[in-house]
C-alpha cells in the first residue's frame, strides 16, 4: 500500500497540473476584462506570495534545504515573475488564451537550448529535429490569423514570445546556482519581490483606480493566485523530487493543447486550420525535445 499510493498519486497530480495550468490562460483573459494588465499581475502574485508565506513554515519542515542566496531570489522575482508575467499580461490583452499558451510553449525548447549553451549539456539528434519542428509550428501560427488578431496588433504576439525567453534566463540561473537550495523560499521571496516590482510598474504606467472589482475578476484572480500559482508550484516541486522526468514532460505538451481546447470552447478568438496545424507542430517538437531517450 505504501508503494501503490505514490504510484497512483503521480499521474493524478500530473493530470491536475495540466488541467489547472491549461485553464489559467483563459483566467488571465477574464481578469484583463476588468483590470489593467500590470495591476492584475501584481494582485495575482501578491495573493500567491502571501499564501506561500503562510504555508512556508509547514513546507520548510518537509524540505530541509538551505535558503537560496539573496541575489538569486531577487533575480527570480525580476525575471520569472515580474518580467515574464508582466509581458504576458500586457500581451494577453490582445492575444487569445489558446494562442498565448502555444506561443509560451516554446519555454522547454529555450531551456534545452540554455542547457547546451550555459550548462554544458549535449543535444541529441532527436532534440535537434524537435527544435526545427517547433520552429515550423511557430511560423505556421504566424502565417494564420493568430486567433483573429488584427494585422496591426501582431506585435503583441511577438512581444509575448519575450515572456518565455525572460523566464528561461532566470530558470537557467536557478539550475546553475540554486541546486539544492530551498525551492519554497525561492518561490515565496521571488513572488513577493515580483509583486512589489509589478505594483511599482503599475503605479508608474497604469491607473490602479481603473480596476473594476467585479466578482468575475476577483474569483479569477484568486483562482490564478491560489490554484494556478501557489498550489501548482508546490505540487510541481514535490513531483520534481519524486516523479520520473518522463511523467513531468507530459505537462509541457499537454497544457498548450488543453488551453487551445478551452479557448475554442469559450469562443476566445477565432482559431483557423493553421492555428491547429501550428499547435500540432509546436507540441510535437516540444515532445521530441523534452522526452528522455529510452
């Protein structure tokens, strides 16, 4: 029984992560109906950071790892939270949720590339093919309607591609310098610092009084903060320590497909045939890159 429970728990938790992370893209679009983008991102990570602060004493007893260096969680707050999500929220004012998820899906490719360039890892021929297939998928995406984006707003889709690039820079440094340190403290401190930076940016570049406190935006913000951030990252870091890498790889190429299906179901954007072909190519390429050779 002690072995059966973890065996059953891993696929259930992976499925839960795919479902929640696949739905967060549309939840962001709901928030942006009533909230300026930087204000919305700041609210999300403020709530998520406070939730992590409450859970930190309990989680630290299970983790028993040394704290990360201060410069590292400051950098994570700047890149992975404030930078990456600030860009994402600004872009998703225009880019439909499913399209945003697929474009952001290049993140595993960027991490594989940084592993070669920064961490001294080797790239297999299968992975090289995966890069080319995913690149063809991105080109196919931009050859279509991009979810019905007006031609003069395609720049927002290009802007969105900066979000995974910024996040990959921070994550690469975590892999290089943060191995063995507390992921709980890294996430809590990074979220709170990222929330502070996003709040400052919101007051400088936006009008926080423009926030409309509707039930839909409040519930969507709480969902993103508690379930889409605090809960999911807690589960994900636990799975990193206990689950096979092949199981976690499923998240990388299932989540964009779910986001596309959810977006299509709720009518978020007009998805043409090229969008689905591009999605298939991107997901196939990512699968070739992240799956481990047998």
